[in-house]
C-alpha cells in the first residue's frame, strides 16, 4: 500500500483528499490511499510518521507550511529560498521539502501577464497576507520581474510589510493593479468576509487573484467582477501544485 496524505490543522473541507482519491480511482491505483492528518501542533509530526510507516508522500497546508521546515532533512532550492513547504518527498529514509505552490501560482498568473505588461508594467502587485502561500507568490512575481508590496493586518515592528489600512489610499491613487489575496479571509464557512480592501476602487484596470477555492467565487472576487476586473480563484493553483506533487512522489518511487 502506498499511502499519501495532507498535513494541517483543520481539514474538514480540504481539496487534496477528494482530488487524489478520485485520481487513484480513475487511474485504477487500488493500492494507493490518501488521508487527512490533522495535528494540533507541528510537534506531533514525528509521532505521526512513526505510526504510519507506509507513508510515501505528504502535502502540507495552513498553518504548517513554514513551521514544518525544521522537521525535514533537506529542502529543494525553491523551498529553501521561499522558506515554506507544501510537499514532502520520502526518499531513502529522508524527508525532502518542496514548494509546488510555485508551479500552481505560475499557471494562475500566466494568462494575466500580457495585460499587466501592456497596462501597468511598473505598478507593484499587492499581496494580502504574509504566510506560506504568500511566500510562493513572492517567488513567482520576482521570477516574472514584477514588483510587489506585502500587506498585513498588523505588521510587526521591523517587518517589510504595510498595514491593510494603506490599501485604500494606494488603490485611490491608482498605484495597485494586481491584487492577490493570500489570506484565508473569505473562505468557507465565512463567505461574507473579505480582506481589508475597498472594492469601490476596483475597476477594469485591475487583476484580482484570490487563492481561496471554497467558495469558487469569494466576496472579494464577486465585488471585483462587478466592477469589470479580471479575476481568478485558487483552483488552477491547487490543481497545478497537486500534479507537481504527484510527479515528485513518483520520481521518488
């Protein structure tokens, strides 16, 4: 039996288990299984690994993409630069961390690059949040040559991040064209919430990407669509990162 799973804290509405279970059924992989592993703290990972000796790969989600790093033996170059891991490869008794969110976000961003290059080549992107997913977003934007600013609800002293309160003024001044929500605000069941952005300043000149996939259209995306903005949710990123993880696990087999 080849067992895979998702490591996180609250996984009742996770994407990965249903995705991989369906994949295994379609590809007639009867000896493959995928489970959710909820941990109250990342310190429980070693015990989890001991109790599941048949694990062949793990995905990692909120809130452990960064805190899992000290428990790994090695990081891929991208994961090391980003400082966050969403895929763990089991190879020869070693745990190797990868970041396939990069692949997923590249797929999400690619259709919008011509528009951004034509209309706002020097305008910084606004990244809402600064967790593990945001680190992958920064990596992809830097690789594409796009400047960015990070916004947090309450930036700590000394952090290179701006408070959400500055978003409205920068939107009003037309300084922000690409807006990426990398926070969980607006996800199910809190679907009537949205991060601290004023939708009144959104227009057809904006691209708004929300990394949330449940619901498929968050309140932020709904408000952006009403005002003519180009929008995308997190599904393409999820599919891309899942398939990249599957390739990594099979290369280790």
